[in-house]
C-alpha cells in the first residue's frame, strides 16, 4: 500500500505510519473487560524520505513497535495531563492544514476482538467488514474461521489499481471479491 502510493505521489518528503493502540490493559488499574467505548491512542512512526534510500519496512515496523511499547500507564497519564493529547492533535491538525509534504498511512488491528461471537438475536455474523471511506487506511480482521487475517485496504482508485497489480502483494496475500 505504501509503496504504490509513494510511487504515485512524487514530491512527498515525510511519511508517517499511525496505528491505534488499545489502552484498556495498559492503564493501571486496567479498564474492566465489560466496558464499552473507544479507549485508544494513536502511535506514530515518522521517517524522512531521501532520494538515495528506499523505504525500509522492517525499520518502519520497528519504529511503530517502539512507539507502541512506550505506551504504559505512566506515559499515558503524563501525555494526557493538562490536555497534552488534545494539544498534540491540535498541533498535528494545524501542520496538516499548512499543506505540509506529509503523507500519513493509518493501520488498525481488530484481530482478537470477538466480533464473530456477537449474537443480537438473529445469529452470529458470517462476514464482517469495516465501513470506511478514508484514504491510506488498512484494517486487519480475523477471518471467520480464525485461521487467517483479512486486510481491508482503502486507497484512491488510481492507487488501488496499481496495488492490485503490484507483484510484491501476491507474495503475501490473495484477493477475494467483495460479498
């Protein structure tokens, strides 16, 4: 997804990968399992693109992992104290509005959530899908049989055409048509 988008959008200098991190078990005491609502914070990994080096996805994964690992109770409370997280979001929004040369890719894993166990009276679901119309977003879900992972990817039409034809994708994935 990132390779294809970067090929189509020359001139981008800075890229960022974001992933939503569930804070429920990271807080002390942990948030009770039966709680509802979103309790998350976005972890961010930035990297500069320079013409002499190709994007190193292992390095990016390492930066994301480092960003996620530092989210413990102490960090979260310190970061949120005095409106810290709100101010961070506000600053980030202003930078994005300036027309900066930043390209953001967002990832979220919904794996291990018991979506296929939910029964609201008409039986358990046989198929799930996120209802998103965002650009450069990937959401990972467990397959219904629990044996694999589905990647729901949202790209512009132009990027999606290139993505579906990119030889590197077929190494790791297979495409199945929407139901």
